[in-house]
C-alpha cells in the first residue's frame, strides 16, 4: 500500500509517533541517516519505480 505516513522513534522515551508525512505516497523504499537528518530513498509509487530522495529533519532537530 502506498502511503505518505511517517513514524518517528524517540530513543529517549522508547516510543513511536506519527509526524508530518511525505508529499508523495510510496512504499518499499530504504532509509539512511546522516547527522540529524533522515533520507528516504527509492521505493515505488503505484507500481512505478522511483529514485526520489526525501530529506526529513527529526522532531526537535
């Protein structure tokens, strides 16, 4: 299922929270961190492969 939902994990509280989603729904991508940023890479949208990279700043960063 394609989704714009983004969940953030807080190691301080050990909980997950739903945060502002992405602008484009996608699925089956990968994620990597660099400093205090999270990058969502690739995946596909409605059956079409995508090479989009989306940078997200974690809450409180």
